[in-house]
C-alpha cells in the first residue's frame, strides 16, 4: 500500500513544479513586455548665454541649457552619475555634474543646467557663420558676424526598479552643436 501513496506525492510535486515554472515564465513575459525598462527621452529645448565676454582672442561666458526629461517607464527612474560637458575644438572647456534625482513613472521633468565657462583661447580661426539656402553661384544667404561652435554632451544615467526586485540600468544622451556669435555672445543656432 505504500506505493500508491508515493506515486500520488510524486505526481503532486511534479504538478507543483510545473505550476511554479509557468508562473515564473508568465512573470518574465509580463515584465519584458508591459514593464520592460526603456531609456528616458532627452529633449534640448533651448540654449542661452546670459553672460558673455570676449577679449584678446579669448572668451568666457555663462552657459544655460534647458532640457525636458521624459520617463516612459511604469516605475520611477532614479538618476545619478550624470553630467553636462562642453567641448571646444575637441577640448573640454566646461563640466557640470548633475545632482541625483528621481522622476516618477510616466512623468516629464524640466531641468535647467547653468555653469560658468572660464576664459579659454579661440584656437580655431573665427569664421563667418551663415544660415540659409545655398545659391547657385556658391554663396550662402543670410550671413552673420564671426562665430565659433561648441559641442555639449549631456549624459543622464540611472536605474529603474520594478517591485524592488528587478533593477535595470538605463541611460540617455543628448549631443548638441551650438553656434555662438563672438561679437555679442548670441546663440546663432543649435542642432541636437
């Protein structure tokens, strides 16, 4: 009589194991389809130079970049280890570390990053900035005064936690080229 009882126990264990495997598989399917971690979206809205100074082929200024950060995840996005870097002629001329923060799931946050750029020499010859359509004779329309171009790199890194168990590292980057008028510090345009 001992054999039928052990056969029932073995069958129960097999059914329980199959149920647990199916439950875990369903949890992973839901996690990777509905709650799949996605990188936040960065949009650079505007760039300004509130203060600008140029003398003896050197420039210094205050740089402001206004950004929209959208969290497409259902869970909160906690960001840390983030920075805004400015390059001129391949050399870093400015750096701002962005404080850690949190953006709730499905929310959008606006961020303003402002820092002072110390005086640096214009190593690349200042050139005439132009905007507009090309004309058949080779000239370009709408020419502005002398200008320079800087590059900004915004890196936002962090993690998304789901049910305090699944953790996924996410990051977003935005690289922009900013044309600046050297005579008055006006932003002639930017492209990200």
